[in-house]
C-alpha cells in the first residue's frame, strides 16, 4: 500500500470516529405501559414524562411497549429491552413491580424504577405522586362550582390509597360548602369503560352535577359528563381537559418529566441509588390542571390559594375528623402522614358509600 493510500485511510478513519461515536446512544431506556399511551389518563401522563426526558437528555434512545399486562408477559418484554441494550427500565404500573424486581436481581448492571411500589434495591427504586393531600384542592374546586352541592366519584379499586383521595376531595369540598356530599361508585377495575359509563350515568341520575374519578383513563367519564351537561374534574393527565370544552373545571395531573430526566442523568453518571420517591404539589410531581373557560376568577383564586396551602405543608388529615358512619376517624391531635396514606379504611363525613 503506497503512502498516499495510507494517508487517505487514516484521514477517513479520523473523520469517521465522531460519526461512529454519535451513533451510539448515551443511554438506552426501556419503558412499559399497562395501557394505550394516549389514553388521556395514567399512561398519557407517563408518555408525556418520557417525551420530556427525551428532550432533556441528549443522545437518549427509548424503547417503548404499550398494553403490557401485569403478568409474566411484562418480564418477557422488559427482558427483550435489556437484550437490546437498555440500561434503564421504567416499569410504570403497580403489577409490574414483582417482575421488574426479579429482573433487577439477575441484571445488576441495569437500573430499574417502578411507579407506586415499595421494593428497594441498589439498582431498583420506586416513585409516585403524593396525591392525597393534593385531592383536597380538587375538592375546593368542586365545592365552589357545584350548584347542587353533589359530586359523583367513580372509583376503580377501593384500596386505601384511593380511599384517601376520596376523603381529601370531600374534606376540601366541605371546607367551602359544609353540606357538600360525594357519592362513590366502585367499578372493580382500573380500566372498564362499560362499568365506568354506567357509573357516570347513575351518578348524574342521582343528582350529581360534577363528576370526578380515580381510574386509569378518565376519558369515558369526562365525555359522558360533557354530553349530559355536567361538570368534570380530571385525574392522572392534565391533557384530559381537551375532552370537555364546556364542562371542564380543573384536575390533578402527574408531572413525571423532571423525575425521569434526573433518573436518566443519574444512570449515565453512575450515581443512581435505589430510593422511594413520593413528591407532591410542592415538588411539582403533582400539578393542578388549567381551568376550564366557565370557571370564574374568584374560584380560580380560591383553588390557587388551596394549592399553595397544600404545597406549603397543609394536610386535611388532622383530627378531629369524622367518618361517614358518625364515628371519629381521627381524634383531636391525631394525624395521618405520608407513611399512613395506604391505610385509609374509612370514608369522611358526607361521602355516600361503603369501604367494603
């Protein structure tokens, strides 16, 4: 090989190195969703967080899978992502936890974060929003906007975490309307559109002029409320407001982007440590949705003030608080704190419904 040819090859190799380096992603992230990513609810909030993470972390490659069940199938999907080079796995539904944790044991070189769980390992952390005190803010909005003083609350599964959301909502509503009532209907599942539709219609038929919910996707309930001329308060994703141009009041949404961004950067830097993260309005992991056009300024001001109060540390779960059976759920001086939020087994006074 002559000298000229050697020089040309060296020049080609030199200028090819940056291109090759750029082709290698800074980090490959695998994300699994339990439902359809654009559901205007739980999965949409996760998807929006992922999109923000992609914008914030240069050179990121994301592998995504929708409608991944909370079964061994999730193990297979996450395993396939690891085989494709994923070094960070985000398992976004509660039932994915066991499978993700097992994989974290057999793949110590991969970081896992799970939404809503409790298992912690050096390469396995959990995250979720501190929703319960934030629901107090939605209750204030309902109490001020409802002419009937009656809300309907569609609940998927009445676990303690969800019951606390209902209680905070009711306590917020009663802070501005002492006669306010909230009727609860349980569907028995997180995503059952037929039962959600039946529940929404039944609640309206029983006099509720404002509906809210804790299910994976609020779309069905919000659309029924809109079609029947009643108001709605959303949960999970603030994008749900698009479904109700007339009846939308406000809502609570998860803001996962900052957490996901920080996690990806920690993995790239090699500084990640598995912890349990629970942030609320103060840390902006929970956000209050934009107001609907029909919400007057005085209501907006009152809800903004309630949100600021909660962000400043206020909790409605300080006794005395009565349960809906007339007993004292919390005596004077008693309080429920972050560690207790899964232990709710009572509905607050004014809630029409049974825990079990």
